[in-house]
C-alpha cells in the first residue's frame, strides 16, 4: 500500500484516513481468518 506519513512540527504523525482504514481492515480481517475462522489444532480442530 502506498502510505505517505507526514510528521508535523509537534512530532505528530499524520496519514490519510483512507490508507489507515485500508491497512487496519486488512490486518483485522487476517486476524479473524487466522485466529478465529480456521480450526485450531490446539483445541482438536473444533470450529469456534
């Protein structure tokens, strides 16, 4: 993803809302798929 992070004089990072939401949604969806939707060997491959 093309993210342009701008740091202002006060040291605060600024990023476009669209870039942030795309990245955050992708990270969350991968978490849900990997940790919640796929069966886990640790619990006997039972779905959650």
